[in-house]
């Protein structure tokens, strides 16, 4: 009998990728979506041929009815407290009530277990949810993937293509962990089927330092990129406080200072990955920074 995997947040960027990764497996995929979701997003899921479970009211009883015979609930929900804490709690409670054996929370970030409250708002919420999750009678696995590699092409101001610069905070030789969204989704799909997966799994498609990024992009483009250090953790911390003071954005998911908080965590020694689980599933073919940049540059030319 095929395993049934239920995913919440399937209409999102990562969630849709997880659905597609699951469809390469011998499983039945159910997508839990709100009835109010965009028609086009629901249609996209329907076209993939998966089971669509529409929820009118996000409560335990209604979600529980869709958890029948499910072997793992995967959360790809994204948002602030009302989603990461409140909605995920309802999803988790429904899974427990339906006797679902396993749950994957919507973490998909750097390993925040080593950090303290107040350092990163969005990761604080995930750590708070873990406190509730770890008290529930259900096995769970969190997936830590560092930062999404695609951010280097646009949203993370590190490679400045027009100026031929690689800018960074902290140490030039400290390695940062990056994983593409597709690799994260592929790994998550495997975890959803792995009844023996541990509480935490850490992955990285590439571990690379700013100095190495400069070398890679210079080699790929044939142009000499300069490496420029903006400052250390102390200066970045001060800028974060000022940015949050003068441009609050507390109700925004990704205000500018939130990205700065994530960068502050990435350059912190506590973010160092001691042991990767990349080899746990042989079918995941990892994308490196070099591969991503080669593809990006080729498309631009």
C-alpha cells in the first residue's frame, strides 16, 4: 500500500517544489489548501494530479478529517506568529488527533537551535514552535539547509555583478552553507518517506566562503571581481537595531532588518555545520554555487 503524504503550504514556492519532488516517489500526495487560496494556485496543483483537500475553516477537526491514513504531515507554511505558531499548532494538533506518526515542521533555515531569543525574529518563532512540538506524541524531523542558494542571484547583496564586487560581513574565509530550493525539496520528500529520520538533519549543497565565491565568479565570468569587507558582527548588529528602530516592518515577513538578522546569524561561528546529512539519500544530486552561477551567467549571455 502506498504511503500518503499530506503537505500544507503547497501553493508556496518551496511547497510546490516539495509536491513535485514527492510525485517522483511511489506515494500518494495530498495538498491541504484553504478554500480562499488563489484559484490559479489550486488549479496548478490539480493539474499535477494530486489530491486537493480544501479547508474552509483552519481548525483541528476539519484538518483531522484529511489526515486519515497519512504517514507524514509536511509543513511548508510561511508567515509570522499567526502562521508559524498558530496555524502550525492547529496542523500539528490535527495530525496528533488523527494518529499520524510523523511531522516535518516548516523550518528550512540555518540551525537555529544554537541561538538565543531576540537575535532573529523569524527564527525565534520557529524555536518557540519547537517547544510545543517536542511535547507532542509524534515523531518529527527538522531540516536545516543554511540559506537558499538562489538568494545569491538577487536578494542577498553579496555578488554585485554590475560592479564586479563580492561584498561580505565577518571573515573572508568563514564558510557559509547554501542549498537550492529544489535540493531542499528533494531532501524533504525523502525525509517524508523515511520512518527512521532523526530529530534534526543538516544539509548544504555547498559550503563556501566569500573569498571562494570571489574566485568562482571571477573564473566563470573571466572578469576579476574585488572582495570587499563591509564590517564585522558588531557593526552589523548596530545597523540592525537602527534599521528596526527607524523602519519597523514588524508586520512584514521579510523587512530589510530581517535579512540582516539572518546574515548576522550566518557569519556567527554558532552557525557552523559540524556534520552534514547530504549522503543520507543517494538520489539527491546536489547543486553547487559554481553550478548555479554557471547556469545564471549562461542565461544572461
